[in-house]
C-alpha cells in the first residue's frame, strides 16, 4: 500500500504550512520556473536559487521482518542550486533523543525528475503506535520546521516490493572502498564495525554490485544516486547520478574525494528504474551507506 494522491498532497502541504507557521513566506512576485519538474504551482513559486529552507518530511512507515516498524524520513529542499549543511545538534535532531543521529547533515539541491529526496534514513520503533512520539526538527536559513511521524494506516508503505506495479528493490553489495554485506530495502544499512580510512583530496574508489530483487524481470535497470549523508566537509563524486542496465546483475564504479578531515557517511540509493521513477510510488529502492574516516 502506498500513500494516495490525497495523502501525498497532505505530506507536502503540511511541510509548507509549517514553513508559514515558522515565519517564512515566499516572494509574492515570484514567477514559475520553466523546466523544473515539480508538482503544483505553490511548490514552483517557492523555489529559489539559494538561501531557502529545507523541509523535513515523514514519508511513511513499513513493517520489518522481526515485527518492528521502520519510519521513513526524507526532505524537500527549496534551493535549485545550493546544497545546505546542518550538523547534528540543536538545529538538526530527533526526539526521543535515543533515536537521534541517523539523519543527514547534508541536504542536496532540488533533484531532476523526482522533485525531492525520498526516505534518506529510517528510524526503528517497536510498533506503529510508537511512531506518534517521533519528530525530526530541522532549522535551515533561520527557519525551524519539524516532521512528526504517525502510525496511521494511511501512511503505511510497501517495502521492499510493490507487486501491483511489478517494482522491486534491488539487492546491493558495496565492494569498494570496503566490502560489505548484501542489503535490500530502505532500512538504515550502516555497519558500525566497517569503515575506511582516506586522506584529504585522495581519490577513493566507490564500487557496488547490484542484482535484481526476487520477482523482478530479467532486464535490470537501476538509477544509482550517490551523495554525502553526513560529514564536516564537502565531497566531490565523479558519477553521482547514473543509470546502469544489465541482465539480472550489474556493477557500478565511481570515486569520491573529501575536502577536509573528519568522519563521513556516504549514501547510495539504488532505485528500480525499469519503468521510470519508482520514487513516485514511494517504492522501490535500496539504501546503502559507506563510512569513511578522513585524516
């Protein structure tokens, strides 16, 4: 089950209502921006090149195999050209505080085609009823916004398959810079015991093996989206957005450089792209994360 059009509208509508409540308002003279694929005139009118807020968004929840529930959080930036960085702390935190720490500190500009960034991280709770106490608070460019989770059945989403559309999350294994286990789906796949050390401005290879999920067809087509998830400095990724195709299994290779020392987490979202934008169905992709310590 995925959010209906009405629920999806409410998700974004609540974000813009929160912006207004926080004292932010768009320029009344703003013109629509051609060539930007976003839904609704209000969203287009609020976009600017830079200096705009980032809205945290609760995307929905799904059941894990162990009976617990994972809450999906993404975000919608109103900046066409500017990335925004907010470290963990008073301007970027989750409550209850025991759940704090998995959220991104780096927020990319408006992406092409799929409008906003879906389910960048998840929070695990014991049951859907426990979702109502979870809230992500984010302050950007002086505007404080929050995304409160809910265990409402209207927010339940499919994971990791959407059989009605024959869309399936791929199986992903990070091969470089350090090999990791195969993962599938949107849950936070960060292995605390694994990591890689690199130097400032060192070219670090990134490589992943992607295989079709159970039930998927023989023609694999996956959009590979690499980005910085957490870190104190800028990163440069050679091929950060690329579609790869093959028969059942493919490999994708790129590289990254880090601008300053510190601990970083990179995020890979491998999205089933066989029929186009699976983000639009709140399905089906795999999140994989890479930890790098830069000295």
